[in-house]
């Protein structure tokens, strides 16, 4: 069974990891775009979805620990 503490840690971890990865992609990508390196858009555009997918992956990992319904 998943406890409240594990759900809390999931939320904190997903928020921190998502912010770091998304923020780095956004920052580096915008830095490249400002310098007229248009390949930076390849980092800027998927920054938010990639950050969300990391949280989704962590939630799926925790959900796999739940007992299977019969």
C-alpha cells in the first residue's frame, strides 16, 4: 500500500526534477535562440512536456506498487 509520505515525496520529487529539467532546457534553448542559433527551438518547445513526462514516469513507478485488483 502506498502511504501519504510516499505521495508527498512523489509530488516534491516530480516538482523539483521537472523544474530543473524544464528550466535548463528552456534557459539553454532561449540562450541559443537569442544568439540566432535556431536549433535552440528544439530545446525550448519540448521543455514543458519533457518536465511533465518525468513526473508521469515517477507516478507510474509508484502506482505499480499498488496491489492488483482481482
